[in-house]
C-alpha cells in the first residue's frame, strides 16, 4: 500500500493482531485476495515488548474503509479453514479479535 493509496480513503482496523507473525500472515493473505493491507504496530522500539504489559494487542492490520467488510469476511473464512485443517491440533481462535 502506497502513500497515495492512503490519501484516497480512510484506513480502518480489520484485525487486532496478537503478535507480529499473525499480522504479517493476515496482511499477506488479504493482499493475495486483492485487498491492500497495512500493519501498524503498537510496540515501542527498543523497549522489547513492554507495551504489551499495558495492552496485549501487538498491533493492527489495516485496510481501506470500503474493503473492511470483505476483508473481515475473508479473515473469518481463513481462520475457519485453518482450524478445520489442523485436525487434533486446534488453535484457540476464539481470542482472535476481528474489528467489525
């Protein structure tokens, strides 16, 4: 997502990521589905995760406002498919916070 894209509309949060890996994975997934996405970290550089003491959210996955509903739907489908493919190794997806 470029600076020009941001000038054309409003970025909104579609996911509160628990960690950097989750944020990057969801961003890459959305972009593979044709939805531009950006990541905004809540972490403070050089403080080694101390921001997580105050807020357990690592950061946010952002999309253009007009893409929010579709992105949220895709994320839920993605999480459901990951859960059903894992078999006995179930991940607790009840804590994934999709911003709706």
